[in-house]
């Protein structure tokens, strides 16, 4: 999201082809599948696809390890198990470009997580490299780390395709390769992402609860043509347009940008004057500011997780503003690292992991924990995932640099 790389849009579109969101989702009807239950490590069944040592993971039956954290993307997802080995391990993060706030924060988050007291003893070495937008450069960096004997490589891929060579090399060397955020068009590697359809549903359920089934809602969409925007929209509309609901929804485009969202909301207010609720996929700080600048009455808001939006919800809650803030977190890097470390120790994990969606609302927002008054408005706040044991403070993240670790 928010221009995290030109490959993200293509990767998400390809996800429909792969069935990562379910075939029905790609037709406009999101599919929901419960996460597998239980945390015991299963024994491969007789029918399980076996991979000899030195040739990648075995495909085994689920459920997998710690499903509260490593939830399977859908009910019929396959599970991987690598040969268990003892820590400490050598792990590398191979990023693409590092030219925006989300990418910079992601790199800083990974560095801070590597220093966490629960993680540091598992790491013999942790390296970070950002290769830019050239897929060949990224593939070369991954290949280099594999040949150096690293145990795992996590990556935010520049492209959803072209990784076959490094996947084969990783399997041959028993290296765990974990793409996150930008998924690949393959089921041959373990991947990590958040469920955008579920996120849209959660926003819709929050506003529906506040409004009681009827009202006039302003929906501020993201970047046109992007599958993240599409899936969030579909999940939201699934709730708001369900039988028995009576909502009038005015739709504008904010492109996940504060300035554009603020103007779009201001223009909508000039025409419609009053709304009963606001849903902003991104550019949330600007969208809320437009309401405040217009002197609009406090209304429920469903937003992304920019620090500025959470500051405003917390500040104006006493005047009646209620809000739910969900986010596509830069902390996905930490979850990918944790998945790699668990896989290296022989834990059974889903091939496609659906990360818990970090959330905060007007009743739980707390300065220094879920938002940070001393940090910039464009800081992405959700970097803690309690089900995964990932707890990284904003201060620790911002104390890190975005430079490579060589």
C-alpha cells in the first residue's frame, strides 16, 4: 500500500489467480475460511509429499504451530515443515527500494526486532540490504546470501515473478525464503501478508455497529486499480450492503494520500454538507482534518493506522468522535522473521500466513503505546502483534536507521 513498490499492485492481482483470497473474492464475493485450530506439531501423513533432505520443506498436514499468530490464509492451504536445526541462525532481509516512509519504517522495525531479548539469542548474524527497483539486483542479493550459508532470507519482493531460480537454490541449500507484503506468484515458498478483505469487513462492522443499519457514509477509497483498494472496498461493502441495511454511501478517491484525501473529503462536504460516518482506507489524517476544518459534528470514523489519524481520534474523543484504526503494518517484516526462525526449528507452518490485523479504537488509544504524540503524523503505528510475541515500541523503531547492515 501507499506506493510500496510497483510490484505490489501486480502481486496482489496475481493473488486472485493463485487463490490466496479465494476465488469468490476475485469475483466480488469475499470468501472467509476459519483459521486452523491447535498448536501441536503434526506428523506427516502417508500421503504427504516428502522432500528429501537438502531439497526444501516437506509438505505435511495441518494444523500448524501457533495458529493464533501463523493463521492459514484459507482452510485448504498446505503446510510446510523443514528439517529442524539448532539456533543461533544467520538471517538476512533483502528489501527492494527504501524510498518512502513505510519502507523506511519496515527496515527499522526489522532491525529493532532482531535486537529484541527474545529474538537476539536466536540470531548469530542479521544482515539488511535494499537493492532498489531492479529485480535482477534483488535476486542477486538473495542468491549471494544463500551461497554465503545464511539459514533464512526474508524479502519484500520487487516483482511477483522471476524467483524460480533462487527458490530452487534455497531448497537445494535448505534455506528458508519468506516473501512478505508483496507476495510471489508461487506456492513453493512460505509467505506472509494481511487479509485486506477481512480488514474491510472489520471497518464496515465497526461503522454498522455505531450507526445501527442506516445512515449516510463517506467512503474515501485508495489508489484506483490497486487490488488492496479493491479488496478493502469489497469487504466494507459486503457488510454495509448486506440485507436489512439501509446506507447511502458517497464514494470519493483519496489515493491513500493525506493531501488528496483531505481535498476529496472537503469537496464532498461542500456538496453533501453532512455525513453520519467516514471510512478512509488511507490518507486518514487528511480526511479527518477536512471534517474538523469544516466544523462538522463528531462522527464515527474508520481509518488506517497513521499516527496522525490516531492522534486526532484520541484528541477529539471527548467531543464525541469514535474511531477504529486498522493498519497494513511495517511490522510484517518482524512476523516474516519470526516465521523463518520457527521454521528453522522444525515447526509446521502454513504456506501462506494471514497475519493478525493490528487494531485500536477510541477506547484503547494510549499515547506512547498505540499512538505517539512526539512522532510524525506519517508514522505507521501498528508494530505490536501480541499473539506472535512481537512487541516493538515506536521509540525503539525510530531509533534505528534505514541504512543497510553489512
